[in-house]
C-alpha cells in the first residue's frame, strides 16, 4: 500500500506535543519507512495592537494533526499508543485518507505564510463599528470596504449629517 495522508483528532492546544510524541515513538519503533511525515499546519498572522505590529503563529486546523503513512496494524498500534491521539478521521471505524486536493491545499497554505504573514482582520463589510483612536475617535460607522493586505478598512461615518468615507487601520476600530 502506498503512503497516504490521514487526519488525527487530538486535544486542541496539544497538537505540537502529540506531533513530537508521535515522531519519538515512530523513531523508537523503527517505523520511519511506514510513517514518513507528521505535520501541524500553521500560518503566520500579523496583528497590530496599540500601534505595535507582532507576528504570531496560528494553527490552521486546531485539534488536528496530519500524518503521511502506510496504514496497517503496526502504524495503527503506534497511533493508538501515543498519548493525546483521539483517533483517525473516517467513517465508522474505517479511516479515510485525505484527497489529493486537500493535501495540496494544506501544504500550500502552510508554505505560503512562511514568506509573508497575513493580517488577521475580524471585521466584515457592513459591520457597525466605533472608532477608538485618531481624529474621528468615538464616531460610529459602517464598514464599506476592507483591504486585508494593507490592514486597512473604509468606514462610512456621519459628519454634519453627511455620509463620509474614512480610511483607517483596522486596529483603530471596535465592534458595536
């Protein structure tokens, strides 16, 4: 049987621990030829808080670890003996491998953020917001447009009874 990618259920926030533990067990059992890769897909996210930009790593699929392996009794035994592993995703008791499309999507998403971190903006077009910093502090408005690559949004505020577009950094806003 060929190597296929499978998804392990694990406790959220313990993905890295399970990955390290599984890699140690595979090496100790001499099964590197059956379990080749263990991956916790992450992405770099740029956050701006109080004017300071920080980059942190965020798990793309919290609570899951991806494993490239040859599924057999030996590999299932190693997985079931690893602390923190809840089991393989599948139907009933039958593990289902990831599709080639899903594998490609998972691997490219993790690789893409290595070059340039994405900006995490939690607002959507049409959201009502209050401006908490800057020239228009304490004005309420509605988000008209979002530019995630620049970390900016256009908000429509009412100035002297007229709708006026204002371009702001997303961290200058709060939801109402």
